[in-house]
């Protein structure tokens, strides 16, 4: 990140409230938009949902009514932001099409984080998880072909590979086995904290999405698949949330949440190719800068510590939903511009992450599942 959010002032909180007309954003066009614009929308929706839920939990654990009021004020703005962001998704897309886009986020964003993560233990945790979301994308793609008779490639636009990952039947673990070791808050690279918070939030949103939309299907095979993968997303949330050091105070966690929102809006604003969406990222960044200052004041007051001690003054790399951006300059053959050479790349970043993890599913026997012709094709290749 080339700027320090701690040194910037945003929009004062009492000027952040928007009217109905301003919240009623124009949705993106599913046939014309860059799939990575939709990935950014899905990511930021997960981040805003976590901001709201975390603030509610914090308020429920806060005795001082004055602080509760302060939290309520900021939280209302987070709720408005969540509406503006999630309402960018078009009503035209089916639940299953949105699901495929959710799994594209899980694959590409996690693959990017895995490549950028400085801590080897945490890196392994992301590599472990991404192999499972690979298979979810593949399973939902098969379902899409079966019940909507269309190819998932039309949604992910050949940017993310649709092929088997670690077979889903191996994802069902004893719940205790999903609990990992946390990073140590005083030694961890500040970037590791942002990564853990980001992936935890997006996986939580995926879990919530499947919990709520799964039963809207009538086809038994769809209902069963949402139930099965919904339970694995519960495992994923357990896996990723356990990476966060529980020794962080509530106020430190609040500061990390607001800092992460600044980091992601700034990163996405820099990459966004759709001017209307870019304007929303910019507006929200300016709001988050103020949220961060409010959170820092609370941490100073209630913890008696300086937030700069726990934050990255300048994170070196901007966050990205595009896995291939985590590759070395030689491998990622295109510039970081809005018009990335999409078809040439075929998501080599995601493939490289899988190879790093040493679990190349092409070496395995294809699993016996509906629509396995696709798997056999790849295994032979
Ligand atoms: Fe927010
Ligand atoms: Fe998934
Ligand atoms: Fe997941
Ligand atoms: Fe915020």
C-alpha cells in the first residue's frame, strides 16, 4: 500500500449517511462485467458483513452505554455500505450462478493470499483450504450443467480453472481437526493479520450464503449439494478463524477490522476497471479512514496503547482477487491494469498454488460423481 491510512483523514462520520437514492446503486451487468469486478463485490460484501457482526458482538460485550452508542453509529454506516456493495450484484443471476462466483472468489483470492503470505505455517493453511474450494467450484459447475444446462466457464470467463481439487468426500473431518494454531500477535507480520481476517470473513459469508439459499432449490440433488458444501464451509470458518490470535483485545481487533477495510478498498480502487464500481470503492475508502480513526481513539482510551504498534504502517503489496498476481513477475506475464490479458493466462496462479501444495489432483483417480467426463478429460491431459 503506497499510503498510510493512519495519516489520512476521511469523511466525518456525521456526513457519511446516505439517502435511499444514493444507496440504490446500478447493478453490474453479468454478461459484460469483468468477473473480477464481481469477485471484488463478493469479497467486500463479506468484509462488510463481518464488520457489522463483529461490531454487534463487541456491543454485546460492552457495558458503557456511551461506547455502545458510538459503535451503533459506525455500525449503521457499515450496514449502509454492505447494502450498497451487495446490491451491485444483479438480480438477473441465479443463486447457482452467484454461488459459482463465490467459489471463484474462494479459489482466486485464497490462492493470492497463499502466495503472498510471509508465514510458512499460515501459507500452508491457505494452501490446504484452497484445494477444497477448488473442488466446490467443480461440483457446483457440474450441478450448473445438470440443472441449468450451461457451462460455469461462462461465469468465471476462463479466468479460474474449473477442475477437481481435493475430492469433497475427504473434506469431512472431525471438528476438532479443523482448529489450527494462531499467529502470535506480537510477532506476526501485520500483513498476516490482514490476510487471516480477509479469508475468515469471506468464508464466513460463503457459509451464511449456503445456509440461507440452499433450501430455495427444489431439485433434490441441488439441496443435497448445498447441504454438503455448506457444512464444509463451517469447517473452513473454524479453520481460518483459529489462525487469528485470540489474545488481541476487543479494541485491537476493532482497529484491525477497520484497517483491513481501508487496505482492501484502497487495493480494489486501484485495480477496478468499472468506473461506477471504482467510485464506490473510493467513497467507502474515505468513510473507512474515519472509522479507523474512531477505532484508534477507542483503543488509545480503553487499552492505553498506541494503535501504530500493532498495525502495518505501509503494507508492501496491494490485496488482489486475481491469483496470478501473486506469481513472480516472470510468470505473471501481464501488467497490473484493468485490461489484463485474461484468456492468455488461464489462472496459472491458482494452478501454481495447487502445485506448491503438492496435491495435484490430476495425479489422483477421478472421483465417481455426476458429470465426471470433465474430470477424466483433465486426468488424461
Ligand atoms: Fe465498512
Ligand atoms: Fe467453498
Ligand atoms: Fe470455503
Ligand atoms: Fe468500517
